[in-house]
């Protein structure tokens, strides 16, 4: 069946509006996202392998070798690294499999440069490490190899066993769809069968240990691939049994304080939350359960309108307290949360947490909502999240990573926080984000187009080629020519089309100003002018050589936040098309401090200009805006308040760069939001 080799396979999902094309149906032909893919293929994937195989930095590969009885690791007989190392290694493997599917020769050259074993060899070790009953968690298995009494599965809910097995399932589905092989799929089925038995025989134990539920997505995707009904029933059980978590250990941190059907807002650890919500979206696409859809839509609305950063990031708080706590008779004090959603409009900038994995989870959730509903707003949010929330997670050279993503950084802010606000080459205590970014970038081409009967949907604008078969038959080949997001000019040129009418749905982003989008087909204007925030619909019998031209106004603009977002009151941010921009201290005039800069907002329409530049060797489009620089005295370390001293303000030219490109030129200060002067 056409499309049954898609990254997320909704080709037979009764409640889905559309389906993805095959994993190798789209290829980049240039542009920003194409450049990021090349960096992923040639730098991220090989570099991450050198980290994951390093027994001192990660020990992830050594844990698999030790569990398989084929290695000694550091030589002390113990597993090392965080308990979610297995899942992070599998995310890296998924990235590699996807890169090899679309660029086999180039990927082979990149992997050979670092003496990387073949995918089949890696899978053989994983299979040997797995227990006969399907359980796979290398730290526990390594300890069990030493002594049957040395370790017990699910001894600690923070061991992330189900998270690791969930990533085994999703990686196995990608591997099978890319290669047709069943070696990793066999491991995934054994793991799913293990969880299925656990859900039936010891549901309370499984519920208590369902931390960071990647398996909520994994078992649905495994059902889609195998059509084994037990896996779909397991997906339902995974949601139902969350209400079995005892109150003394349940809470908002893991979204198990109340049954999911009673939830109406996003709470707790944002990675865990977004993975759960994405898994529920997968399940709803299969069975249409409205008792799950209604709370999911309420939570979705809560995030979009109250808890989402302008960059598409989520999870504002380093540490906090659950708004609702727990029953008073059990816990007089409310429960703590971390890496978490906060209250409505609680969106700090300097201390923003915004874990990269949380943003990736939000992107996966948004994409599944789009597949289910076909609503353009989900594609808008997904694009915003991809460019401004996910791409910043990795440096332009692919070798250093953000774990957290502040929207403001000041050198004078000396308050110690848990994670560095500079990119790091490795994160030994929590290496989850780097391979997650790598697999997302490696798979980004899958999000450009989808199909439905006699219909092509175009969600992202990027230089690419498409070769697919429509669900109701007929081959479709085209190329997309554009320099988006730097330019709003897009052309789709058909190379082969079905011999019948075809509907093409072009996303018109919600940020496009009224009347600032236009469509022509073979030089003739479309009958209906496109409207922002919708899909423009073109239906005709397309022929080879036919050309659709789309023009979007991507000129820079200023945006403001709801005044209830206290941290950004009276401030503005710069946007260019889908890109959010920031001001980095590298680009300030000499002697000007970031905290003294004000943007001249009244000059927006005549004052915002663009210019081509480079950041760390990467071509970008900068936005230049007029502003002012106060000449205020420096603050003493012990001063919290002081009387305002009259100071002068000199005109200053402010140069903004895309937020995804910040932090690539050494240590700097940075801000997305700036105070605005309106006269």
C-alpha cells in the first residue's frame, strides 16, 4: 500500500485525514533544511557515535555490549550512564537508519570515517542483549548477569525501562520500513509482548513505572506495522492504567495525579507530558475515542494559548510546585515538579528551561494532531517549533548541543542553574537531547508533504523533490524550488501526475498579512485569493511541466505577547516569516550593553530591513532595526534597586540573527525580547 512506509503510518488509520509518504519519498535539493540534513548526516551522526561508544563520556554502547556478554566497558563489571541511555542510543540509531535510507553513499562515507559498525551488526548486539522474555534494559541485565539477586526490573520508577523499550519500537518500525528487514522488529515485538503481559498481569506495576511514555507512541506504531490487535489494546490499557498509580507517588510531575480523561491542562515534566499527549493522539487516530480526544483538545488549547513560548518551546520551569498538589491527608505540602509546565502565562526568559526534548515531543504531538485533523494551525505551530525550537538545540557544525533553551542570557546573571546556558559537546549525566535532535533533523524531510485520496498536501516550503504514489493510485513526481524561509517565493513543478484531477492543498501560514499571499498556475492567478491560516485548494488535471507559483510576504515584523505574560510586558520580538530572531551581544555596537538596548518600535514598517550575512560560516538573513542605547551606569553587585539617574540615549543600529543561529560564535549575551520605544 502506498504510504505504509511512512515515518508515522496512518495509511490505514480510520480517523486520520492524511498520511505521510514513504521514508525515501522526499529528498532535499538545497535550502536551510537541506543544509541542516547534511550537517546531521556528515557531522551529528558520526560525532554522536564517538560519544555514545566512549566508555567515559557515555558508556551507552558498552552497556549493550556488556548485556550481550561481548564487552567489559570500563572494566569494573558495572553499567554506567543515566538509566535512559538505551533509549538515547536507539534514537541515534533511528537517525542513522533514516539518513542511510535517503543518502546511502554519503552516509556510508561519513560512518566509515569514524569506524562505525554496520547497522546489522549493532542490531545483532541489541538482540543478544535482550532477555528471552522480551525485557530490555541494559543496566538491569548487566547486573543480572553478575547475580540473579543483584537487580530486579522496575525496582525504581526513574529507571525509564518503558521509555527505553518505546524507543526500541519506534526505531524498529523505521528500520523495517527503510530496509524491509525484521531483525530489530523481532526485538520490538518481544518487548511489546513483555509489556502486554505486564499490563494484564501486573497493571499497577506497569502504571507506576510508565515514566516518559515513548512506548505510548511505540506500541501504536507497532500495531500499524504488524496489525497485531493486542498492541492496539495495549495502547488503550497504557492510558487506562495511569489511574492505578497510588496517590502517595502519583502527581502532576508524571501526569498521573488524575485519570487522563479528567485532564484539561498541560502539567508536570514537559517531555513526559508531550510524549503522553502524542501517544494519545496516535491512539485517537486509530479508534476515535472522543473521551480521549476531548481532554486532548483541551490540553492542546491550553498549551497553544497559555503555555507556549514564541519559539514553540514548552516546559518553562526548572523547578516548581504542582498547582494542584496531592490529597492533603497524604501530603500537607504540594508536590514539586521540575523541567515542567507552569501556570498559565508563566513564561520566564532568563530562567526558561525549555528542554530540547520537550520541544521535540511537542513537535511530534503537533504533527499527529495535523495528521488526524488536517487543521492548518497545527502545521503552522509545527513549522514554528521546528525552526525556532528544535534547530537551536544543535550548533551549526553539529557538534555541540543545548539541553535547555533560554530566551535571554546575561553574563551578570550569576544565579547557578542546573544546566549550562551554553552549548555543550557532551552531556554525560543526561544525553537525551543530542540524539533526539539528530533523529528529528534526519527525518525532517518526511514533514514536507502528505497525501490523501486524489490530494497532495504541502505543509513546509523547502527545496526538495517528491516521488510518491497516491493512496488511490497514480504516481506523482514534482520538485519544489525555493529559498524559503529567506524568501517567500515558492514554485512547484510537476514532472509526473495522475491522468485525472488532482487537488493540491498549499498551506498559507497564519502569520501572513492580509492580502500578502498570491498563487499562480502556469502564470495565471488562482481563482480564489488565498487566506492566511488555511490551505489554499487547487484542483485540476495537472500535466508534466505544470508550474504552481506561491508568493508569501516574509518581510520582517514585530510581535508582542499577551500582557498577562509578565516577563515580556512592554517588549517586542522580531520575526521574519516563520523565523523568530534574537539580538546577540556580538552584533552590538562597541561599548553597548544588551541590558541598555531599546528597540524603536514606532519605526517598524519603515525601519526593519534585511541583509545577507554569515554566522559561523552559515549563510543567514539578518534583520536590521533602529534602536537606542542608554548610557546608564553599571549596577553594583549588591544593588537591587536604585533611584533613576537621567541618562542620555544614543541611536543604535541593531542587527538581529535567527534564534536558531545564536551561541555559535563563542560566549555571548542574547535576548529574544527587547523593551520597545513607541515614539
